């Protein structure tokens, strides 16, 4: 669905906060501040807060960017509680806890984490509804590498709004920039599922790269992985056009083709023979697919959804099968119609 904005309407410029100062959160803050707007960025690490405020850098997570002067960092969640628009960019497994600590009331919450909560098997919107029942929820998802967004390179994303066109008009004023173009959707479930599933499939594509199986194998894996994403999404009520759009297929293609993806690089290292336990213990940044794979596999089995690639990644991560055996198992599956 396409929504046209009223060209004659004076755009509102609400205060915007970003919760989470990893690479993606910092890149979003940089993008939002590109027109001189003040942005408040919450970081868990005191050293990140100090460096952003004093040197306009975030060396641990986004070293390539010199941050705009209008970005201010804080380590106090309460400072962001009453801002009209908040982008939540914490790792998926911590979103509920962070919202609970913040005590968010009304206002717009834009969910930018891509994953499924492991313990409850809930999507991020369901987690947020429980933690902040008065807030208006939206999901921002699509094919994005943080360093490119921070550099101002052209980017298009899905912005799925639970509040329909009225919320879309508020948020598009707050978020859209010349090089950052959101497209409207009312399908929050589809936008979330695309982002969560593609992280797991990116690990599988990284394994193909690490094993040296070639571009043909990767293309086949992306195609069959998309079929799994579509089956899973439709079983949970997502719209097929959302899964086929930026937040589904678009994000899948990008994430499955570059070591700039944390999930792809994790899979590549696994394909080259590294152990999952060692890789995950030593990573400073989060590869969401590693947390999502087991819960995604469990949901698929409970609902009778065929997702052999997801199951293969699950087996690889828990040590049940080595990378070469996983690839062999996928390649030797029974022949069938596409």
C-alpha cells in the first residue's frame, strides 16, 4: 500500500530518541541528525556515552563515522521515557527488559530489533505490547548495513505501523530523510518475520561461503530459504507482499551476500571449521540469528511448517552436526517439485 503525504502540510519535527548505541542504533541516530535535528542516544556502556559526547565518535561499534554534533548520548533510560518518538535498537533478547526498566508510557515506539524472544517465542511487537501497553507500535525493517546508512548512502526500508496512516504520517515526518526512504505497510507481523528469519538464513549462506560451495549453491539457498520465510510468514498471518518486499526478500538478499552482515560472517567462520560456542563467546557484537534459530525451529515444528534450512542451522549451532554434514544433508534431500 502506498500513502501520499500532503505536500502543503508543514512537517512536524518531534523529538526523537534512539535506545541502543550499537552499530545500527548509532547509524540511525546519525541519519536522524543529518538535517540538524537533535537526537538523544542511549548507550549501556559509560565509555560510549563519554566518547559520543566528547569526541562525537563511537569507536567500539561504528568507528567509520564522525557523528553529528546534535547527537547527545546518555546512560540513563529515564531521559528518553517521555520523548514522542523512540527507536528501539537493543538486541532482541533484551528488548522487554529495557522497556520495563524505562517505564514507557504513551508515544510512538519504532521496533528496529530483528528476532524472536527465546523464552516466550514472541515477536518483538508482542514483547513491547506487554511492556508498554499504552505506546503506539511500529516496525522498521529492511536491507540496511549500518556503515552505509551512517555515510548517507541511499537506503529504503519498510515502516509498518499498527496505527495506520495517521501514525505513518507522524513517523515519516520524524524518520524520512533524502537518503533514507521508508515505505508504508500496515503488516507488522510480516515486517518482523522477514527480519527475524533472514538472520538465520544468512548464517546458512555464510556456511556455503565458508565451505567454498560457490555462487550457484548460494543462489539456490537464498531461493529455497525465501520459500521457507514465506511459508512461515503466511502461517503466522503475514501478508505475502510484505515478505516479498524490502523487509523480507530485500533484506534476505543483502544479508546473504556480504561479510558486512554479522550473521553471514558467523556462518562463514562456521563453514571454515570454527566452533559455534567459541565464536559466540568471543563476539563483541550480536548475531541475532544465533539466538533466533532454535526458537524459530521450535515454532516451525510445533506448527508443522517445513523449514529444513532453519533446522540445519539449528543443528550446526548446537553442535549436533558439523558444517560439511549439514550441507550434505541439505543437498541430499529428496527430489521434489519446486
